[in-house]
């Protein structure tokens, strides 16, 4: 299981540090979350709705999930980027198929564009290893299409979860502090060039209409059939799982 990294300090002005021709759009994103009221459940920083409480873990650095998480997640319906409803258990072979499930933040998050760019560049490597890449973002399919068209990103690997059902089931972090003040988020500063590259054709229009969605954090999971091989919750904005770790896990499984 992935380890939780040591804390550092983050200021809420990350979007202002990556300047380009879309500077005005990115600046306004910093304040977009205040345009609509948020429910008490969302402001609490805890997953809401159908979230499953994780089991107690004997290892503090481990991400604890229920034994039947693949079955529970499998029944969750999301959407393809073209708007078709699909369940998770239809996305990969539930017996032997290996899948990397990358849950981005929302489609208007510049850190999500950076992660999507990295996943796109790695897709050929995943494909050659027989690994299914599944990238999920918060927002409607039309928002997913904006990212897919402008980044660009392969439509057949991109899915939309407008109601954050998968995020709740997996117990991924949520909240204002997680988004803007979590110490782990400062790692994005070390990837400034990668972020600027991913944001070349960025548009704030990919941000969900439900502005409370911008407080959702992501995560990374690797499955072989229904067996969960790897689970990692992003501690803060831009705190992505190292792809080298993901490749290492996948390669060990595919060579057995």
C-alpha cells in the first residue's frame, strides 16, 4: 500500500503561479468555489452519501478499504466522455484483467490536466503490458470532452462521475483544507514545467457547474480482476501517486 508523505505548507494561490495566455481564467478559478453554497456534509471534509467507512488498519501508512470494494465499486454507474452510462464492473475483465483506475479531481483542475497528460504519455506503456487505463474525473461528460479535446486525452480511457459516487465509495478526501491548505499539496511546485505544459490549451470552462465539486481530491487504484493490488488516496491537490510505482506493480503482476 502507498505511504502517506510528510507534511508541508501550501498557500491557496497555486493557480496564480502558472501564468500563460489564460491567466485571467486561472485567477478566477481561485475564487470559483465561493459562487455557490455548500452543504454541511461537503464542508465537513468527509465523504458524503454512500461512503463506506474503511476498516481499521494495522499500518498507519496503509490505505484501508473493505474486502469487497471491487464488488461495491463495480455497481457504481459513471459515464463515458460521450455520455453513455457504464458500470465499473464493465470496464475491465473481472476475473484476470489488470486495470489502473486513476481518479482525477474535477475536469477544470490544472493538477488534473497535469496528471491526465502524464497518463496519456504513459498509455502506450500500459497498453503494451495489457493493462487497462481508466481515468475518471468529477464533472459531466461535456466537461470531460473539453479536457479530452484540448489536452488532448483519449476518449476511450476517460470517464465522468458528476455525482462523485466512486469517490465517496472509495472514501477519497474532500474539503476546503484538503484542497488549499494540505501540506502534501506543495509537491506541485516541483512540477511547475509539467503543469505549464499540460495547461497550454487549458480552459476554466471544464470546471463543474456544481462549484462544491472543486473540493474533491483524487486517488489511484490498481486491480487484478476483483483483487485490489494498490490503493492510494491523494492527501491534497496535486498529490499524485508516482507512476513508476504503478508500473512496478503492474509489471510484477503481468510477469507472474
